[in-house]
């Protein structure tokens, strides 16, 4: 049987006893493994009864070995000894070791059975090894014992210090927390065997962080140890915790970790304004919602505990100013709520309150969490543009109003204390047609051109008002002018009417229904009256019936129409409206006589069969006219070519020198051009009769305002009307003098005796030219001949 041997070596045993139990006498060679016996061999003569009464010898319990970890000696560490009862000590038995770590970590002496560890063992890496042992006959290699399994356990020693695997730690605790408030729990891990001794028994202690915090020695729970810790005084704490094994005894190993603890904020500080009085100023021209100034209440807290809400609680400007809270910077922004006026009120006083909206009940005893301050706001004067009263004008004007009629008096005033004089004008971009004119000083808006509702029924103009002493200050007002309708357009046919009547038509037959349109728009609606024109009142062929619904019927008055007698009739129809005054016009209805079938369907309305000869068709007539036209074109072309050959337009190259001659043959209009206004007529405008003519090349230029030169006086309204009327008459007169004529002459002509008068052909100086021919020109050129002609010494001309 297998046995295990242990040497009484202190370094191997170390207080570890190997319990050996003797089970009985050995009768046969057996092996006892974990209390069970198994025979190695049996003879054929053995029987069952013998086995039941046979005593079995049991050996020692050998299948567990213990070895200390972290052996640091130079020799292999002895583990234990294997021995078989078959071994007589003569070396005939060979021991073999297999399993985990065999040959690498553990070796065996195959003769003696001694087991040694040849590597350094670490229980934290591996706590036990399972191996198998076998005894062989060295000579035959035959197993002497069955293979058996045993375990080598690594015995722990205190070679690992506690470690904080989750450190360093970060934690927070509210400021002003009571003593004993839990902060965080730290845990240290020891890799040693917790089941053996005190190697893994950890005790916690605090090395740094007192007297603010404490730690539970058994659980590692950190608590506050000091009351009324204020974040505003100290916010961050670095606490060092130690974990020591061996129950904290001397010689134990220790590890440390750092816990960074932050005091979180609570609302324990009320807000306070650093200033009890603020002085601000704002321009009276500041627009609504513009910023006047900012106030801020300081709060030592942070985050939600430092949030502030500002409000106006008192003062004389509660309805003029407003205050809003900036959520990013926690400041109060004072803004303009209503338009300001320096002339109305020059200063305001406000009482502003700043309060924390989020309160904690346990800190209410620290005082009211709100504060107030006083704000004085001064309104500064600015030069403001003129202001119109009212701010919008609506005027209705009949379209037949005379030029120069005042339709509205516009008024503006300077809101400043100085109350400067005002000058008026029209924004020409709003009145491109120049229909209106405004008096520069009085603000009287007048018509400058005739108004036509049918052309433009609404005018939206902008009138400007400028301070005389400061032209940069300009106010404006919008004015809507509605042009009212008057009956100035006669009714006319809605379209061109062309009717057809059959030759076999009977009397009283309807041949056409006519209607009319009128560009006017009377308030009572349109109503037209139809009748035959006076010259056709007794028309024997057709008659008219007014349907009283703005339409009329044209009826035949007789029967028996004939195309060859008359194929077209023209019927004048008089159309009148219901306006005041009544306007009327005459429209002509064209009626064609057509040949129709028995059912009244038109077959042909041509009368050519009755007009053209029988032998000549329309196609033949067209061909004849085309031939005549071609012959005429050929004749004109031949004549034109002959004329070009006879007198070419281009002269010789040597004489192709010409100039552009500009001739002004009009000296102006004379008395007509110098026609001026009769001042007597200006003061009596009734004598001036407007004769309006159409002119498209010029528009009236009526500037109502000189921005920099004030007008000293205002002309009488009648004079204004007369001047505007005369200006309009002059602008619309297409034939008003003066007018110039620009003509270009490309050729000087070939028939001139003097030939070309141009100086471009002058080759040399005047001395090289001869003017002897002047003597042949007669008495009229005697003076020139004397000046330029050659003379002899006696003074006679050559």
C-alpha cells in the first residue's frame, strides 16, 4: 500500500500535523485510498467466503500535502514522500509523478519517492495542485501499485497588502450637514486567504481629513465629524483612508486611498445688493424694449440656490419701465416699457427687489432671502423730428377738381422745447406722377395735374416735414387720396358688333342683341338707354327695342332683302347713361345681307357673284394684279440702278475729305419765346383759360421744398393756382418754342467754284498757296483780292 513520509523539519511542517490513522493488520498486499481498500492481485483458489472473513491491513492517509508559498531558499523545497509497501529499499521500485505541474513545478525522486517544489509558489495565483502517483517495477515496467491521486495545497502567508480597487474616490455632501451624515463607503480587498489566520482581516482608519470626517474601522463608511461646515468658507477636502490587515496589529500590511469630498451648495445665504442707490440715464428717443441699465444682487450660493428674480415694487415709473432677469448672469435688466418724453417728465424713481425663488425651510432663520435697492433714471433731451397730427390722413377728391385746388391742410409741429419752424414737401417716390403739390410753409396740399379716376383711383403719398434749423430732422406722414368718380366717360359698345340678316328674313325678326360699357362707376349703378341715332330714326330696314336691362334688340322692319341690291347696312345706335350730366355716344352696327337656306342657316354673305363678270373669277383677278405689281417693282429697280451709275455717292479718294456741318437755322421763338406771365392776369386767374395739349417728352418739375433755403413768404392761393395751371399748360404744349434742328451734311458738293473749304488738305503754309484767282471773282471779292492777292511794286494787282 501507499504511504507518505514527512520529515520532522520545522520549515516543512510549520505547526502542521499530519494525522496518520492505522486501520489494522495487513494480510494481503493492498492499497488504502481515502479509507477504501482495493486488492492488487487475487489467486484463482480464493473464494468469496474467504474474502468476507479476511482481515485487511490499512495504511496511513497520505493523499494531502501542504507547502508554504513564497519560499525564497536556494534549494528545492521538500514537499513530502511517497512510499509503497512493495518497496524493499533495494531500488527495484520506480516512482512516477504526473498531473498538474508535474516536472515543472514539482519533481519526484523515482527511487526514494521524495517530492520537491522547484519553483516559487504563490497561493494568490494558484491555491492547490492535483497530481497522480504510480509505482512501477524498475525491471519490467509493470505497475506495482494502482495509480493514485493526491493534492498539494499551498499554505498562505501574509504577503499581500489591502488594496482599494475603486480608488481614488470622489464624493460630495451638502454643506451644513449634521454630524454623522454618511458621505461614502470605501472598500479594500486583501488577496490573502481569509480562512486562515488574520492575513485578510482589514481594519480602516483615517490618516488625513480630521476633524472634518471620520471612518468606520470595520465597514469603511466615511461620515461627517464636524458640524456647520460652510461651502463658502471651504469647499474641497482631501481625505486619506488607510486599510491594514492582521486586524490592524503591528506587522500587518497596509494600503491607502484618497477620497476627494466636495461640499455641495445649499441656499443658506440671502441675496444682497452691493449698492443701495443706482443712477441711470436714457435718451427720450430710446425705443420700447431698449435697455436702460442693469442691477445685480450678490448671492454667495451657486446654481439653483443663487437664482434671482427681480421685480419693480415701488416708484413713479412702474408703468413706464420694466425689469427682466437674465438667467445666465442673474442680473436685472431695466427696459423701456412706454415711449419717453423729456418735455413731459425728466426723471423717474424705481424701487427694485431681488429675491431667491428657491428657499430651504431650515435656513429661513438666517434672514429674509430678498433685498431692495433704489434706481434713479434721468431722461435726456434729444432733437426729435417733427410730429404730424393726426398720424394718418384720408382725403376724398372728385376727379374733375381743378388744378391748384387745396384738398387738405397738413399740420406738423416740433415736439422739442425749442419748437423750430417746419417746412413741408412730398416724397417724390410716393408720387412719381407729380399729381400733387404741398405748400412749403402752410402745409396746404393741392393738385398739380388733372386727376382721372379711371386711370388712377387711389394715391398713397408721403408728406415730409423738416425742421428749418436742422434739416436732418425729418418727419413723415402717410396720406391716402381717394379719387371720386364723376360722369366724364360716355358709354360705348362692349365690343365690335357685326350682324347678319337673311334675304328671306321676315319683319320683326331679331338679328342682334347689343350691350354697352361705361368706364365710370356711379354709386346708383350703371343704366344705359338705347335708341337709333337721329339720322336713322326713320330707318325703313331696321328698328331698335330697349330692353331696360342695359341691352337692346335690333329687329328687322321689313322683309325681302337682296344681296345684289345692297349687301351691307350701317345702323347708328345712340347710347346714353344715367349720369349727371347725361353723356352719350353713337355706335355703328354693321349688318350683312346673306343667303340662307329654308331653315335660316347662313350659306353665303358674298355679293361678288353679282359684281364680277361671269367670265372672270376671283383667282384670275388676283393673278392679274400680282403680275402688274411685279412689273412695277422691276421698273423701279431699273430706274434706281441707272441713277446710281449716273451720279455716284462716293467721290475720288483724293477729294474724299468732308466735315460735319451743324446748321442752326432757328434763332428762337422771338416774342413767343419770351412770353412771360402777366401779373395782372396772375392776380385775376379767371382770365386765364387753360388750353391743354398733350406732350410726352417732358413731365412737370415742381419742387415744393428747398431743404436749405427757407421761403420767406407764402404766395396767395389764387396765384398758386394760376402758376400751377400755366406750368401744366407749358409742359403739355408740344409746340412751345424754342426748339433746335440738328442737321448733318456729309458732302460739300461738287459744283462749288472754290471746291473744298476744309483745311485738312492744306499741305504747306499759307505762303505756298496762290490766291490770284480772287481777282477774277469780281468787285465783291476785291477786298479779299487786296489782302491775299499778289501785287507789284506799284501797288497794282497782277
